């Protein structure tokens, strides 16, 4: 039990606890009179305001960091979506280009086939014309020989000779 609660014993002048209590009370009175409590409370208020400002700054920085994190995540998601979209467009372009290349190849093959058919038809027509020309030349030569033999047997007429020469030129 504390000594000051034991009334008779505590208030004796030879009790050191009494003088400690008196000194403490005098110290507190001097501190109060000198404005020490106000200064201490002001310092505590200043320290509390500094701590509150630091906490507010930390909260602001945390909110800012969370906002930046959300923005970065959004940008990442947008970049992923854009990448997926670009990939899909590239695939679609590749498929479209493959279809176009196939169509162009088929058109080229058809054009070349048609060109080859035309060349073959031209070559056939030319060969047919050459065969007809050769047959005409041969027929004209044979006719000339036959007519020449007959003309030798008969008397030679310069008009018939000229007509036979013209006949050979006309058939060519």
C-alpha cells in the first residue's frame, strides 16, 4: 500500500517519500508557471500534425500507386487485346491473300491454257494452210506437166504456156 495513504506515517518530516512528493508538486507547479505544459502540448500537437501529414501523404501515395497500377493493368489489357486483334487481322489477311493467290494462279493457268490452245489452233491452221499450199503447188506442177506433155504432143501455143504459168502463180 502506498505510503501517502497511510496518513500518519506519510506526513512525518523525516519521511523521504513526503519530500519526494513535495518536490514533484513544486516541479509541476514551476513547469506549469513557466508554460512547460503548453510547450509540451504544442510539441505533441506539432508531432501529431507531422505524423498525420505523413499518414495523409502515405495514403495519397498509396492511392496514387494503386491508380498507376490500375492504369498499367488497363494498358496491359489493352495491349493484349490490341495484339490479339492484330493477330486475328494478320491471320485473316493471310487467309485472304492465300485465296487471292489461289484465284490468281487458277486465272493464270486458265490464261496460259487458253493461250496454248490458241497457239495450237494457229499452228494447226498454219499447218493446214501449208499442206493446202503444198498440195496446190503440187497439183499445179502436175497439171503443168500434164499440160506440157499434151502440148508437146500437140503443137505448142504460147498463150497456153502463159496461162499455165499464171495458174501456178494464182494457186500459191
